[in-house]
């Protein structure tokens, strides 16, 4: 990544309605957290970044004006995560780098976004995926729930930030599709890379470099897993993680 390069951002707030949401809330991105929709909090954080230039938002029909005014463009949800990423990338015409960000990160800050982008500068790659150490997340937000993957370097969870060159999207799409479907099953994630990697994973010998190397073999592209210093990039809210909503509301109400 070019040092101090500006990036464009895609905030992804599509997806169907989950069970348990209040009446009138189209999906979890619009769930109020401490009095403000999740997606609005994410948009404000990305807008506060010193490195983000333009921003596109992907949402269901008829989003509220207080949300849409924060984005440069608003696109209709395509009903598929990767289709939404592709549509957002097309809207960000001539972007050198695109930061894809989920809309369910209640504690995200501009500082956390900038820290991730700065960490990407230490590696030469075509796409970057943020990861967070278990001890960092649990120390700052005890009681939060995440799925962690064990590698030789420790236990990590994935962030909801991905930085990529638009030209690589088509080549990594098949691998990304499988990874999205397997994201909550560490053993299944390892199986995407082949039997030898499953054995390494099960015996605790799999390394971050192993995963990066295999991703390059599968796609022909350089991918980098970047350790994020701010666990806010991984603390998401989901129907099966009510603890995370409680943690986030407690933090925001104390602020």
C-alpha cells in the first residue's frame, strides 16, 4: 500500500431482517444502540477517518435521511454480500484502494480505521484483512463474544475491515464466497486451504504466514493478515451475540 494514500470506503448495510429485531427495523444495521442506529455510528466513524476520501453506502430501501446524508452515494442492497461489494466498488470509480466495512460495529472510531490503514502500510499486498488478538479484545471488552481461530502465534478473530485494490476483486471472489460461508467455523475455514492445512490447524502448527501463502497459491494475489491494535474493528453485533450489544451499550452510555 502506498504510504499515506487516500482510500475510498464502502459501508455495507445490506442483508435481510433477522429474528428478534424491533418492528420497523429492516435489518441489524439499523438496530438502535444507545439511541443511534448501528449503521449511523459506523458511517460517522469512517467519516472521521483522516484517510478516507469518498464513501458509498449500501442499504435496503428507504433508509432515513440522517443516515444517508453521511455518505457520498447510496446504493440499493443487491441481496448478496459480495454483489454489494462489487456494486460499491463500481460506484467508487477510479478508486486506487477500497475499504470495505460492515455496518454492525457499534464502537468503531475514526482512530481505529486509521490505525488499521496505517498497519497495512507495513506490508506490500493486493488485499489486507484485519485480525484481532483474543487477549486484546477480552481485556478491553470483557464479556464480549467472538469466534477465535488458533494459529501458532495465538488466538485471533477476524475484523470487519478489508482493504483491497478494485482490480483483484474478481480473482478473489470464489475464495471470499467460501470464506464468508465458513466464517464461524474455524475447522471449515482451514479446510478451504487443503488437507495439509487442516492437519496443521488441528495440531496447533498453522501460522498466519501459512494462510497468506496458501491464499496466494489459490488466487495468484498477495494477501496480508494485519493485526489490528484496536479491538473495536472486530466487536460486531449479531443475533447470536446479545452479549456484544450489552457491552457496546454500556460503553456508549458511559461515554
